[in-house]
C-alpha cells in the first residue's frame, strides 16, 4: 500500500507521515541499474538522482564527456551504414516484438516511471500504452511509407519520376524528464528510417529512457545503433549539435530557440516540440458531467507535467457557476499518493525546482486577487514535492500564471459570452500546442476547433484523442515548435527525399527538323490537352 490523502485540508494522519520505503515501495535495485546503464560511454564523474516520492537518493548514474559524444557518433556512423542497407521490413522486425515485450514486462517500467518521475501509477500506465502503440504503428507503417514511390513526371509515360526516402545519417535526439518513456520512443522512427541515433535523456529519468533500449538489445538490435550519452546539456548537448545530421528535441521553448539557431547555422533539420498554455473551451451545450470528469484528467495527468495538459478553461457564462462549483468539488476529492499502486489520483511533482516555481506562480496570482477554488498549497506530509491540484478563478492579466506555461497541477477558469470571444481568448497566447472543445454538437465543435491556432484540437476530450491517434500528426504551432511526431510525418522527417527521374523516347529538345517556335506551339497545345484530360 502507499500513503494517500484526499486533497481537502485535514490533520496529518500517521499513515501519511510514513515514508514511502516504510510502506513497501520497491526502489530500483543495483543489478537493474547496472543492466540498464551497461556499455554507456562514461568518462565523467557519476551523479546521483533523487526519488520524488521520498527525497532519497534513487540511483548513481554514469556521465559522459564531450569526447564520449564524439566516440558515440563515430560508432553510430559505422553501424548506420550496415543498418541502412537492410530492407525496411527487416529493420522493423525487432520493433514489432518490442511492443509485446514492453507490455509483458510492464510492472518493471511502471515502477521505474513512478520512482524517477513521481507520477501516479495509472498515469505511468498511460505513458506505457502510448509508447507501445507508437512503436507498433511505426514498425507496421515503415515498410510502406519508406519504399520508393512513383510520382507525376514531366510528361505522361515519357518521364518516370521515383521518390526515394534516404536516411539522414546519425540523428541526435534529446528527451526530457516528464514523459521519459513515451518521448524516448521518438528514437524508434529514426531507427526504422535507417538512421543511427545518439540519444541524450534527462539524468533524472534516465533509467526509464534506457529501459526500451535494453529490451531492444535483447531482441537483437545492434548496440552501436542506439548510443546513449548522459550528462549536463553544456557538456554533451553542444557536441551533439556539432555532429548530428538532424536534431529531435522536446522541451522548453527557450532551449528550442537555441537549438533551432544552432541547427540553422549548420543547415541541418530540426523537429522541436516545445511549450504550451493549452485552452479548454466549454460551449453552452456541453455535457457538464462528462466535461467535469474529462477536465480533471486533462489538467492533472502526471501532476500537470505534460506538455499537452490543460492550463486554461473557458466556460460559457450560462454554465460557468455550475462548472466552477462541480469542478472544484471534483478536484478537492482527488487523492494524492506516493506508492506503486493504482490507488492515487495524482502523484508528486518531480523536483524541488518544479515545486518552487509552481508555488510562486500560485502565490503571485493569489496576491493579485485570484480566488483559490481548490488546492493551492504544497503537501509535505505526503512527500517532499507534492502540490495539491489547484483551480483558480479571477486570475488577472498581469500575473505570470495568466500567460506563461505553468507545467504543473494548476488551472485557471474564465467565462465567455460568445464563440467569437472564446476563440479569441484561446488564441491569445504565443503557444499553439493543444486545445479542447466540449459540446454535444460535434459539427459545431469542429467548426470552432478549426479556428483555434493549435497543432492538435480534441473534441469532448482533453488531450488523449489527438495524442493517441498514431496515424495523425502531433506537434505545435507558433512558439510551440516545429515538425511533427506520429503519422507518416513522424517517419519521413528522419529522411531525405530523393527524386530520380528518367526520360524515355522524346526529350526536352525539339525533334529533328522542327523549329523551336513550332516546338513551343506543340508544348503549349500539349499542356492544354493534358489539363483538359485532367492528367496534370
């Protein structure tokens, strides 16, 4: 069992005062840490990570140096040549088996995700489902998406154009701490496309990122294809930027801008999923029961440490009072917990820095006149980084919480009168990652959704419908980034398309004994005919 506590204020119980270890929470053992970190290039001083549930030391991890990064790229380039020569169907084989292996060993990764990140177990399970689903989709689609495709040539029959996607080479991928397993799976389409990868996961959640690599090595993936370097961004991040043929990054907009500048100087591509201040719109005809329940999950999954989680809710004035009352009650009833079971509704924040930043934003809003409907305080009685799921109203425009990304369990609620006003409020942000529209009329909701400046928009769901739709692209507009994951785009971004066209029978010069003027007339007549026949 684990210590759990309802969010509403009450005296600290003896149960909630117990440490996570005292109630039987299993920590990663030394053999598991050694297995996951085996073979990593590590010339630097090891660092210790902290368990969010307890504040205790979690693991001691090897660290890489700039020289280690150079060695990783050299080994990866050698392995990539052999890997790219294999047919895409052969490359897909270990990844098809990985899907089943991840699910069969789910208890191990669920424990790791909770220990390193602090999220509730059902949120860890949601992350595992995303990782397994995205792997299966990419492995099944890669042989079809990556094969050469016939394209329209200059002249029907006379010109044969073939587009072939070639791998970039060695891809650098940098993943964050908040969804370490799901976001590590960006490595999979890069490998399927015929690349090798040098991967830098965040130290805090490195074991969760290393876990799928260890499984793939068991399944026969050549070890040099997926190189992992651990270390501070300045130590290993800059050398990755110097050597990579393409960069994939998920993280803050500020760091994303720096990466984009560095990639631009080298004329390499970059895929960047960055910050968000995601809105949820409750139209006048919304089903309030469903909306309240869905909004609670949309705002507080993984303690709000989710790039697509909802941080702003706009409710039609006719429903506003009812929504605030019912949503506040639902959130106050949520259980916080620090244990490896499914009893908690929400887990911990991941670090002291997260706790400090969120506490500061809430206190600034409160000082400026905001009303705390639910939550609004740390819960050290459960664990060192716990913070209650928090609902605010009356947040004024000048406070940081109004416009800046919070990235924690805090949401502010506002009212609107017209759809035009709601859309304008939703778009009043530098970000455009995810949004939601709730209405009984799906056609109406789709019309509203089409006007929202966001890479994904969910209808009658907070984030999962769009994020889990593997065949559709996922990514941001405006300051929320560049590029897409999932779908064909998630595979093809790791390739360079090559056009090889051959000309047959007649070329682009006039036939013998035909003047250039007569040939020009013939070409113009041919183009008109092709248009009329709908061939071009």
